[in-house]
């Protein structure tokens, strides 16, 4: 079983990431070992779809380990990651009389992890928090690093907090239950992590996709490939954890290639696409897939990235699976949404561009002319159709 330990020196906080098939049945003992004997109650925050698949198994395991679990269901979808949903989650914790010694478990994808984590960060000024991600995107990215947030009508993740988990438990068996689009979204994030900061990780991800495809069935790919799935997830978690350990709170003064901000590669366009379509057309990873291609086109036009590497990135995104159409969206609407992105500094947008695959650079938007931006948007959003 891959087993990672994440250390955050600035806060003297350490937590473990455990990865293996079948771990949901062991969530009780894992939580007890992490939280200690004093923890009594756990709130499982999920949605009806996920809870119907895994809730009974998780609740039974928690009870066997001496916990008194309760559960609260949020509605399914990015548009419900809102202040209203957060208020309801906090009201649930309060009505159930949860105390500082109690804990929250996020059972689900990135939306659930973000909202449950923010609820844990803000209830009683912070209670313990365990991530149990059930989507590929959440397993390799969203569950690691401590970012929690909700959306505002004007943009994504504009209200949030850094709240590190006490434990991350990744059961690779959950991937067999995912729709193809959820796997595509996760693989796009995997490509993003390798492209932005680790060429070997990028190559490893592309090799896996070429061999097995994005929509694999774990029951049919064999034990060797299942082990490769766990190893690939572990490699991505290890990369993400290494970046977070060196820049936990995404220091806005840092522009070096190990800044946590490099993980925003593809997000400037991606968040705009999600926002203008009201979170109904794209999964987050799908929008980031297009965002990467737009950023790569800008990088090429600025003389930073070679044509061959742009094409390799395009192939990698295509290997992730079919993305929803994006070339019918108005360019001016996209650029207006970019202006409200939470990652702007001093009133200006910051772009994560590529010097080469595996090496990102943070660039002021002022260095990108309007014709270059518009041409890159047209090329990136239309390149997969």
C-alpha cells in the first residue's frame, strides 16, 4: 500500500496519505489512529450519489472503531458549492452539538472536499478534518494541500481558508464507479500537474493513458495495472505534497518554478469557462484541459514554448477523453470573467505559462497583448474539434 507522509514545516503539521484498493472498509481504524482515543463523533459530509455507493460501508467501519457518526448531504454539483450550502453544513454541525474534539469527513469529490473542509475550518474556529476522495481529480489534487473554499456568483473559490487535513484515505476501487467524464476531468488534472512542474510525471501519465486509456475498468485491466493506478495516484500526491510543503499558502510574492501558484496552470481560462456557463457545461478538470491549451498557445506566441511541445500537450489532453465543446463561447465574455479571477494581484491577472513541459513560469497579464490572448483563446478552445 503506497503510504505518504506530508510535512508542513512552517506549521509543524504532519498527516498521512494512504492509497490502496478496499480502504473504505478500514476508514474507522485509520480515523481512530489519526484522531486518537478522545474523538467521539464524526460528521460525514457527502452527497446522495456518493453516499448511496459508499456511505453504509463508511458508517459501519466508523461505528466498529467506537465513533458515533452522523451524516449530512449537500446537493450534487459545483454550483452548490456556495455560501448557502456552507451555512446549512454549519447549522447541521451546530444542531448535532459537535465539539472541538469531534471531526468532519469529506466523502466524495473535490466539491464535497472543498465545502466540508471549509465547514471544518470555520466551525468552532476549526475542527479535525479527514479527506476521503472518491474521484480521480480529488485523489490526485484537491484532497492534498489544505485549500478549502466556496464560490460566489461572481467567481469560483472566492471565499475560503487553508485548513490541512489530519488524514487522506484514497480507495482506488472507487474509480470503477465513476462516469467517463469524471475520469476525463481527473486525467486532465493529472496532465496539468506533470506539465506544470514535473516532466517525468507528465511522461508517466501519458504512458498510462496510451496503454490503458482514460475510461478503464479496474476489474478488466488486471492486478498489474491496478497496482499501476495506485502508483500513479501516489506519484501525483507526492508531487503535490512536495510543492505544498514548500509554499503552503501560495505566497503571492513568489514567482519561481516551485511556487504553489504553478499548480494554477490552466485555471485562468478554466475558471472563466466554468463561471460563464454557470458550472453546468464543464467539469472542473475539463475546463482546465482547455485552459492548459490556451496557456500553451500563449506560451508559444511569446516564444517560450516550442511547437512540438504544444502538440505533445494537445495529444495528452486528447488522451484524457472527449471534452465538451468550447469554441462556441464568446471571447469577450471569457476575458471579462478572467478579470475577476481570485488569483489576480494588484488588480492584474497572473498567468501560469510554460517554458517547457515540466517547467512553468508566472507572467503578468500586461505582457500578453489582446491580439495574442484572443488568438490563443480561439486556437486553444477550438483545437480538439
